[in-house]
């Protein structure tokens, strides 16, 4: 009996020595147990959401050699918004990776940010959804001061709210996304700014129910607003793996190919270059360099 225990102890010691040598040599030890990856799985999916899942999947796949096998377990009960996501990722039993922007409750949780913008900077380019039956007021907005004279709407849980407030603009808040369209129908605000990669998609989804909807053609609001992956601090190896995977995909060109595949809409119809631009400064990023450089207008074809 004692002989069997001695053999087990020697094997265990040898395995630990091998792992220590790999760490000292800078090599990543490939774990025998698959790495478990848990991310939100919202019930209502479209191509923009599916892109995030596929991006995570490919980042895991291209690092299989360095980190070994993995198991993806999407969590369908991740509703309730950013506050609940933050609680879940702190516990890390149901979620250990989510996507969000700086300034959100998740970004302030016990997480490791992966500073690669998975939206390629496009989330900060904002075009207004408006009520076509309202008196047109957006022509009055030429700078942050005059933009403040308009009524800008936001969902109350969005971190964008603090960006507007940082620029002395107090937005009108709705308790959820759907409520904003009802408020716009009652002409309670002038502009609902949405990202250029989503405004046309949302307009087409909602116009049958809200026939007053229209996409403004004159104004472009811009602020630095990256979308990062955030990993629970209890899973540092997963954070290292995802960062390595995204970096590999950027170098190979797969990152850009995947983005275009899942963002097929052509935004050239928005005529971004012909619009009047108002740049806002985000309190979540270094403000010294914001609004100082010409815009690099995004294009998706």
C-alpha cells in the first residue's frame, strides 16, 4: 500500500517540477483539463451579437496550441443589464468573460480588461434617430454648447450618460431601450444617438411599430467609446489567452474579416463625411488627446 502512495507522490512531484520549469522558461503549460469559458447568451440575437460569440470562439481556437482545449458555456440567464453582469462576473461561477465599455459597472468590477477594441472604434460614431413629425432642431447644434440646448435621450444604464454629463449635457433618461421609442413618439426628446453600425439595423427593426422614426442626415456626434472584453480576475490565464488570440487575429487579418462578415450593412448611405461633427470628451479615458485629431471615418461595405 505504501509503495503505491510513493509512486503517486513521485509522479505528482514530477508534474509540478515540469510545470515550474515551463513557467521559468516563459512557456505556457498546456492544461489537461479544458479551459471553461462562460459568457452571456441573450435570447434575442442578431448578427452584431453573434459576432461577439464568434470572436471569442476564434480567439480560443487560434490559441489551442499554447493553452490547450476549451469548453464554451453560454449563460442564457444573463439578463438584467450591466449591474447584474458585474455581480455575476465578480462571482465568476456563471460568467467569466463579458463585453462592455469603460465606465460601466462591469468595467468597475473585479475584472481584467483586454484593451483591444472589438468594434474597431465605430461605437463612438453616433447618428440620431428622430421623430419625423417633430420640428427639426438638429440644425441648431454646432458645438457642445448648442448640443446641450437639444434634448438628447439615453437609456439610464448606459455609460454614455456620464459622457454627456461630462460635456455639460443632461440627457433625458429612459428605464430601458424600448421605452425610448415610446418617449420619442410623444416628442419628449429630439435625438436618440446610436452607433453607426447599428442605427440602420435598429431603424429597420422598429419602423413598422414606430412609423414616425427617421434617421437624421445632418449631425454626427463622436466620442471615444471602445468595446472591450473583460475577464474575471479569478481567471487570469483566460485573459492572457483571449488577448493573445485577438492579437494573432489582428496580425493575420482574420479580425477584420470577421468584423465585416458580421457587420454586412453598408454605412456609406449615412454620408458621415458630409455631416456636421460635434466631438465630446469621455471622462473614462485620457482627455488630453480627445477631440484634437481629425476623425478617421469608418466604412463598412
